C-alpha cells in the first residue's frame, strides 16, 4: 500500500466545483500536483458516483466518499455501503406522496424518483444534473443508500416522524439529502482512514455547507471556503477564497501542500 504524507478531503458543490458544477482546469492541475507531492486527495460529497465522473476525470481522484458517507469506493472497489431499511424508505415516500412531493432514490449506479414535480426539476437543474427517471417502486427491488427529499419548505413533515431512523441534511433550496441514521461524511472519513492505515498522517478537509461540518470537526486541519456558511467558517482553521476564485489552490498553497 502506498505511503502518503497526508490526506486531503474535498467536498464538491461549492468547494471543488465552480458555479457550473465543473472543476476548473487550474484546480484540476493543483489536485494532480497534490498527489505528486505525496498527498492522497479524496472526494467527500453528497452526490452519487454517477454524478462525479467528470470531476474524477479532471482530478484523477480514485478514492471517494459519496452519498454523504453511505457509499465509499477505493481504486474501483466498493468498501462500504450504508443501506437504508426498505420499510423506512417506504415510510418516507408515503409522506412525500401525501404532500405531492417527489423523493429520489439512490444506489451507487442508478437514480430514480417517485414523481415529476417542479421542485424535483428545479433541484436537479440547480446542480446541473440530468432529471432522473420516474419509478416509484424502485426501492422495492433495490438497496437504497440515499434519498433526496424534493421540497422547498416541508422539512418538518419528514424530519419529525423519521428523525430516529434517518439523518437529514438541507444542502440546497429545493432538496434535503437523507441517509441512514448517523451516516455522515465524518463516518466515511473514519472508515477510509482505518482501511488505508492513514491514522498517523495529517488530514485536511475543504468544505462549505452543513453536511461538511462533521468532517471538518474530525480532521486535523479544517478549511472553509470563502463562500461557505457561517457555521462552517466558525469551525475552520483557515478560511480560503471562494470556489469560483481559486479557493482550493489558495488553501493548498497556504498549507504548502502545492507550490
């Protein structure tokens, strides 16, 4: 197993990605230099593996924590899957149906949704991702790792009855990331560090949103993006520039991880 001088975790939306949900060429080059300098870059995101292929291509990153910690892959091998119990998925979908709101269902390689609604379309347009196929019974024959509640205001209708079974992250104006109880980027990082024997090297994490807080609290050096929310900045050792103005490069240079 390769020996690394350190490990660096990157959120995607609002962090490694620009305003068009792409990795800038200069940022991609910085990640390649980071690896060449002996550091392991790892993606840590709420997105699914399907939605990060372009980011992986530009950066060369082959270890990733996706679906808010529910699916982890290293060098092409799945090393963790956090499956939501089927009855719990059904309960959440029934709440969505009663409100006329869509629930999207995620496996490592497929995305399906229950209803075609304006909020659903706005949510996927917001993150520049294709609209998923409608298949309300998809969960009955597939292991679901994450649910996306497509609502802009009914948070409590979902969180109150299911807070004991699920963890909810409001990461956008039209949607709530929903995973198995206590699933998080932090727990994903813990699993990766243990599996790859990285506990004796320093760790960094770059993030901007609420689902980044657990991982920022865990690593040695938490870095907040300049566009990040206040609770993220409050937990940061360093606040770098925005995701659209070279913030990743600035942060890596601050810690002398790249030239």
